[in-house]
């Protein structure tokens, strides 16, 4: 039995994260998947860890300058969803 809540998938024994590509596809931003992978942001655990630091390593500027997400609304949506996911843990 599986249940999805946010980006997480719960089964009877453990919490599973989707891949970054799956997550971006669900958000409708699949065109950024290769850029995330190429810049080293290829693990959901890593992305959530990044957003949990007081001084974020993954922020709007990193998404724009390193990952190449040019659209401000998309960057803010990605960061908002990561923050929400961290709070649901």
C-alpha cells in the first residue's frame, strides 16, 4: 500500500523520496532535470538538506546562475516546495 504526500511516497515500511527528475516532472518543470543533474543537485535528500541550512546553499541565485532556471516564479516555486517538504518530514 502506497500513499503520496507532497514529494514523499509512504509505504508500510519506509519513506521514499522521488528522484529529482520525477519531482520536477510532477511540478511541470521537467525541462530543468538535466540542468539540476549536471550541477550536482541530483538527490532529493541533498536538496532538502541544502534548504535546511540557516545560510542556504541552494537559493534563488544558485538556481538561476548555476542550474539555469531563468524564470523567477519557477525558482520561487521550487524553493517553496522544498521548504514545505522539509517541514513535512
